[in-house]
C-alpha cells in the first residue's frame, strides 16, 4: 500500500534518503556486513587534507558530470526504485528523477527550483531549494567537518553496476552517528553506493545504482519538457523563507559534537492542504548526515502522543514543548535526536 500523500514533503518522515524513500512498498533490508572488513582496521586513517580533496572530487562528480541510471534504496524491509538523469556540464545543471514504483511522480531540479509532478492527481508543486541534496551528493560543507565525527580510511576495491569502485569507510568516532561505507567510481569520483551501518555491522540502509551510464544522452530540453506540458495540472507554489532559529524565538543550548546548523527556514510541508500552517525547520549536519528539527504550534487533534519511530537508519522523535510540537528526524541513533530535543529552548 502506498502511503505517500501528494503535495506533502516526505522529509519529516525519513532521513538522508527522504526524497527517494517516500512511498516505499517492496523490498528487503536487514543485510549483514562485517563491522570492519579484513584489513580495514590496519589501514591508516586519512589526513584532513586528503579527506577534503576526496570530498571535493565526489561533490564535483555529483554536480558537474552527466550520468543516467537506476537507483535502488532499501531500508527497514522496504525498497524504492528511481530513474535519475543528471546533466551537469552546462551553465545550469538539470536533473530529473522518476519513480518506478509506488505513486507515479517525477522530480525536476533546475535553476534553484524543485518541481514535483504527481501525475495521477495532475498536481505540480514548485519549491525553491537553495542547494541540491541527496544521493549521489554529499552534504554541503562536508570537506570542512567530516573528520570531526568520522575516521576516514580506504577499504579496498569493488565493482558496482559494472563499474570499478574504490571503497571508503567512514567510521563513527562516537555513538551519536552511524558509520558508513561508500563506493566511489574510480575514474571520475561519482558515488555509486552508500551503506549506513549499525554498530554491530548490520546494514540499516543502502542506496546503490544497479545500472549506470556516465554518458547521459538526454538533452536539457528533454528533461524540462514535462514542465511545458502542465495543461490540466494544478500548480502549487510551496512557501520557503530563510530565517534563523533565534529570530523565530528558539535556541539550542548545546549541539551534539560535530553538528553545525546549515539551514533554517519557515515553510509549509503539506502545500495541498488548505489549512496547513507554516512551521520552522532547522537543518544540522556533521558533514555526512543531516538532522532536521521541525517546530510548529501544538494541535491536540493532529498531534498524537510523543514517541520514537524508525525506518532503516532514519529515526523520528516527536515531543511536546509547552504550546509547540517538536519533530526531530535524522539518519542517526535515537540518543542524538534526544540530545537535540533536550537542547532546544524557547528564548521568547
């Protein structure tokens, strides 16, 4: 059964792969991998300069190269399959993601705008997005913060989608984040696969290309063509206003080690709802993963009891803070979400 609601941003319900995990229906996870493969312990960790150069190479490949492929994301016993076409060699990168299972929809990213097209409902949602996010890119600023929370070292060679890859282990320095193992295409640096690992080695979440071409043959006009064929679609513009937590009357007494605030905005998640009220979303990153804190007015009819839920590596914590409802989401252990929630304070 597909639980995804057209017009609703899925980011509050999932973590790193939020745009790709929405509406999961099939698949299997719970894969097992050793916490550290043979030889990984003895390989020395990279120096800061080496990590910085590696991150910049991966980011450049994700944003400026052309590629087209099928991406499968598995988490919590479910899977989602998408077709990604990315053209990055022009003046303005263009990307289109098409869902191959669940609710038919497409996402087109171009010129700082994110267009989500729900084909059955003939609904188009347009939102300004300042930065690109999601696989195969790493969070903005990763090169400056990654070594605070992770030891980075080589973990051998492998093949993904028929391409030779270098494997890199990012081992968490503490229990506030998950270790990850990344497969990076050897020649150009494109991220091909990413596994999020539990402390014991279980693969909590995985995203991997099953087939990939590094020579995308599509033209920008082809990818943007659906935006010129919206006759009969209801077009909704999602509000997105940059702000600061302090300006909204909130603050954090202390952030978990390695995390920094990277964005704060007032926005509406469910743009299709006529009575949806704006909320505040603050996004924090440790250079590899994100944690989002959502703050909205408490409504007894809408907000259930506080609690904790999970899907793969993504955990969601909900709690009441006086007359506000707080939702904290991220691909991190529950303790990290609890620290964020506990550090949140009302300034006025």
